């Protein structure tokens, strides 16, 4: 009898399955037919108390009594959706996530699309548990925008110089790192919180201040303020915006603790396996939480170093800075109780909280201020959201069309893959309209000089 059949019978514990396999082998050796073995195991699994006297499988019955299988009992936690044109599979993933016994409630943002386990754009509140895949592979992936004291017209009059700054001061590519690692206080923090962070500290140090691949970017653009805010007067400013996260070490943290969670939650059906969780009062849960928080500080340091290098190269002064991450979990109070809020591709939007929501390389990003809507668990979208897979983009789009669109919108593209072309994303204006009750728009950022990972590299996001 195969392991899968034993699991289907309710023998989900790996150790008890090993015992069952050994007893089955012995029973077959003593001449019991496959049909008879299957019948006896089925009876033992369904009623171990009544089959304790079974000659060949009484030991299995005793093991099941001492350690009964954990049975998955789905619940139906409430959730709300923003946007009416979301992928059916993304909606299904959100519905599935709300069946978990640990789920308190959820929300789905208007940029939502299919992800691993929880959809990208999914927000999930759980009780005393963290789901590694509901945080995401790129832990603490975030946005940062810095406004400089340079005239906005520099984007046109000094375009060649600004392009050289981006080329010289940024590093892109899968596994790419710095030739000479940069000193930063984050590397003096406790990297022994997890065996994964301890083993990969040197790798993380080498990659500190770099951007990776996938949908990560650094770009110059024009920030428009229609009225005074952010400590600035109304007007148009030169700004730089970046998007990236915790690089390879963050991905390894996610993979390691996701495997541990799935080993612990054997009872979950196939559609929920990637939503396996770690209880926060277990060693693994505490380890993951500390590693996640370290990756948050590390991702912040990545952006800080990129922006400081650019600031020095420009010989300019930063006048304002906004930053937020969108692949993370927070301990928050909702409905009068502490819950763990996972925002996978969702921006924190508590009352008064600032954030940045990008569109695409040919459409604007927006600086926003949260309204504190409880229905969304104080969240908003993290961007426009993909509407086309990378494979479809590479197979159907043409560079000639992309270059024409960029030229019409006054955008210079230094490097990118076709799978990050503007047409792979939803219309950012529609997405923003769907969440008007979640955020107020503070300023608009129009990209003008864009750098991403060169074409041909696999995504790291």
C-alpha cells in the first residue's frame, strides 16, 4: 500500500505511516493478500479502538489511539474584495485561505493576481500563526521614493548624466552582488536568529545595496504635488523611486520555513498546502518571525544604500523620503484582538500612513496616505498588478511596440525584459479608482528614466 493511500485513509503522521508500511510488509510475508491487508488497514484507520485485538495490525491501532490524526476542518472566515475584474483563480485562492482554522478574516486588493498560496494582493489576518508563503518569497519587498533639491527640468536637460548615474550606482541581476561589500549597521545585527540567516550572512552582505531581478527597478521621474505636503511646497520635483526586497537570503528564509510548515501540516488538502503555518509559540515560528524582521531591516538597508549612492552622485540633498514594504506580516489589533496581518503584495494604509503605489514603466506611481479602512485590514494595493504572465508576455509582445509607447510617454528605458513591458500590467488609474475609499492621493510620480534587470534573466521576485 502506497504512502498516498495511507494518507487518504487518515494515517497522516509520517512516523505512524512508517509503522503501517512495516506491518503491511510483515503481513504480506505471512501470506495475507493485498486485498485482505487493504481491508484490515481500512478498518483499523476508521476505528482503531475497536481493532486493538487485530492480530497483524493491533500495534497500528494502538499508535493511532495514542497519536490520533489531525483532521482538517475548514472554516468560512469573512473577507472583502476591492475591484470587480479580478482573476477567478485569485479570488479562489482568497476563498481557500479563509478556510484555514487560524484565519480571522481577509481582504483582496484591486491589483490581485494568482500567487503561491495566498494571491498577490491578498491580506490575511490569522490568530497566533504566521504563514511563510502568505508573506511571500521576497520578504519585505518594498518601495522607496526620494525627492531631491534639483530642478525638475534636469530630467530633460541632464538626461544623459542621470542615465549614467543609474547605470553606475545600481546593480541588477540574479545572484548579483557588490565587488566590495558595503558596511551598514544591519550587518552588525544578530544574524544567528535562524540557521538560514546565519549561513547566508556573507551572501546577504555581498548583495547589500543591490536590486536583483524580476519586477525590481530604480528610476528617475517627476513628482507632482498639487498642494503643499510631505514638507514640500506645491510644484514639480526631481525624484528617484526604487522597488526591491531582501534578495537571495529572504527567498531562502521563505523556502526553508515553508517546508517546515508543510511538514507540520500534513492534514491540509492539496489546494491549501502552501498556506501551511507555523504557530508563533513554537521554536520554528519564533525563528521565522525573527528572521522575517531581520529581512525587513535588511531590505530597508538595501534601499537606503541605493538612494544614498545616487544622492552623492547627484551632489544633491534629499528633501523628502517615503518608504513602505508590501511582503510582510505585522502584529496588529483588529476587532479587539491581536492578530497577525499578512500583506502579500499589499501596502499598509492605516490612517495617516504614507505609501507608494507604482503603475508601470510607462504609467504613473502615486504617493498615498491611508484612510484606515478596517474592512481592508488597513491595507491598499501594492501596484497596478499583473494581467499577463511572463511567458505570455514574451510570446506575444514586441519590443517595437513597447519602444513606441515609451517614446510617446517620454520614457527612456536603460534595460528591462519584455516580461516587464507596460502592457503586462493593469491600468493603474482603474486600480486606484477601485480603492478610493482606502487611500488619498498625495502626489503623482511620472517615470522618465528606468532601469531594470536586463532581458533574459529569470525573475527573482
